[in-house]
């Protein structure tokens, strides 16, 4: 009896949307890392451009909601429940993320851009709404909905699926760390760790981006409220003069 030959792994073909969006995101991240680390305009422009591209592709049928992780396969109750449990996990891990980052980088984060949160309740509310849109929605759409899924598809052709998922989670988290370099290296390291947890939530939830968006938005809301009330570690910046980079918006 002839030995059975295992079929060769099928080549993974990225969608037209992924083939266009992934190089765009890569170029944007390289631009930020090399030249515009402190330019909030470049950071926001990249998020908005990618978000608009995804929305246009969704409207024209080039990509489905499910392919972006926006399918409604799960019940809202289970989505909210998982997001809430994961939020508690992230809040518990946050001090450890800060301790690890402090070991590697002596200089504390630069959070001057968030001074307005401490000036009034209305500015805090606006800041939270902006955080939900830019961080909760657009950041998760870019790094989990596009980068993580694309990297996983490519890597799964060559390596085992669990390893491919793990590497893809780390690649997406590294991208999120790059766009937070404007807060300093210590903050970027903290963000990478938290972003890995967001990526794991995406995988655990069965690619439910809405679950990750909810968890991210709630996490930022709590962080902003603590910062505004000066109860977080790096929130007392009133005696530190704002620092402006030549490259900042």
C-alpha cells in the first residue's frame, strides 16, 4: 500500500482590501516610527485614512463585516460579559505592565497632551468620546481587524495555527506601540503589553471586534477619569511644562 502524501498547505490569498490596506498601514507606521513620533496629526490622519478605506470597502462590498470582525454572530449579552471580565483582567495587569516598563525605561511617560482632561468635566467628556472613536473603534479596526487578521492568514500558511495567531497578536501590538511613541518609550512598552491582551481577547472571542472595541473603550474611560481626578500614577503633571517637538502637529 502506497504511503499517503500529506497535501501541501494551500496558499493564503489576502483580499483586495487587505492587499491595499496592509501596505498603507505599514507605510504609515514606518513614517511615524522614523519621522513623526510626536505628530498627533500624522497619527490621527493614519487612523482616519485607514478607517475611511475600510468603511468604503464595506459599503462597496469589497469586504464583509465579518471579515473585519464586525459580524454579529455573538449575542450582545455574551459580548458585554466577556468584555467586562477581560476589562477586569486588564485593570489587574496594568500595574505589572507599568513595573516591567519602568525596569526597561527610566524616563516617565510624557502625557502633556492629556492636560485638558483635568481642566473641566466637559473636556473630560469630549476626551472620552474621542478616545472611544480613535482608540476603541479605529485603533482596534486597524490593528485587530486588519493587521492581526492579515498577518495570521499569511503566517498560517507556513506555521501551525496557534503559533501564527500568537505572532500575529504580537505584530499588531507592536504597531499599536509605535503610534503611542509620542507618550515616550515607557508608555509605548506599556501599550504593547495591553495591546497583546486586546489581541488575545480578539482571538478568544472568536474574532469579535465589537467585544474588543467595548473592552478598549471602557478601559480608556476608566483611565481618563482616573487621570482627570489625579488618582493615577502619572496624572500629576501640573508642575511639568508642556514639551513641544518640532515635528508635532
